[in-house]
C-alpha cells in the first residue's frame, strides 16, 4: 500500500518539530526518512553536520541519497543492526512508529544509538482526535483512509499518555512536548479556543515529544 502514496507523502519537510530541536546536533538519524527532505532542511539550517536515514521504500531511498549523507534501505528492524556501533546526537521518528509491528522494541534499539544527553523526537497521530472518536461513538464507524490519523498503513495507535510511555519505557525522559491541530491557523484552533482548552485532546492531530537520554553511559 505504500506504493500508492503520492509523491508529496515522501517529500514533506517537518518544520513543526523546530521548537523541540536542540541548537546543535552534529550527527542526526531519521527513521523513515522518505525522500530526505527533513534531514536536508536540518543540515541546511546549520543544526546538523552529518545525516543518516533509514527508508523502507526503494524509490524514496534513491531520492534521499541525493540529499542525505548515508541512506540505508529496508525495514528499520533489520537496518538498525548496521548502525549498532554508531552514536547520534539526534534521532527522528516522525509519523513512522505507528507503522511498525513493535514500536516499543524499536525504541529500545534506538535508545542504544543515542549519545548521552542526546535527543529522540517522535511524532505520533492522536487516536483520541474527534475525527476518530465521534464517528466511533455515534455511528460505530472506524474507517481507514489514504492518509491521516486513520491511514490504512497504521498498525499501532497512540494518545498522549501512550506516546509518553513509549519514550519513557526506553529510558528516555520527556523534556518537551508540542502538538499540531490546536495552533493558530490549524483547522481546530477556534474550536479549541472557544472550549477554553478543556477538550484540547480531542482537537490534537499529532503529539510531538522530545525524549532526552541520561547524560551517563548507563543504558536501561
């Protein structure tokens, strides 16, 4: 089903993570780097010096190699083994963990690749969003679509607590959070504002979290 995705699906720059980024992260790894647009943006910004990406789809991986210093093509579960002796200042998992059979195990593996004090930034769709909850509650519908929270390629589903637990169970401390869907200009900004933020979790589209590794070499 990934072959049916439009080109824009693989070429989107995730500027919404900017508030969570460290000032400098010399070595960055992105899981599911698609065509490498986000890693290219980070390097051009001066935050990152060397970029590595892992991408499942061959065509996207070929495109990424024109922008990214090193690209491994294949399932993340097997390709991480190739990086077992490397360490990174920044790891990105942006709308990718929900596509995996066991994102908890993958996060444990990623934790061993993060330098002390390094950061892991994840973005996860919020299954508690009203676009999912209300049709399920009122009409008994749980429909998959081509893209979005109910993307038909999603295997796992998260809300805020589950997203935080994913990082914390790997020994990372959640040191910053953000969300899409409730910012000025987002579709549900005014709904959230008019409800005084009391139902904000129903309007969040994605949870963005930064997990920070302890500043010691000890692993969980």
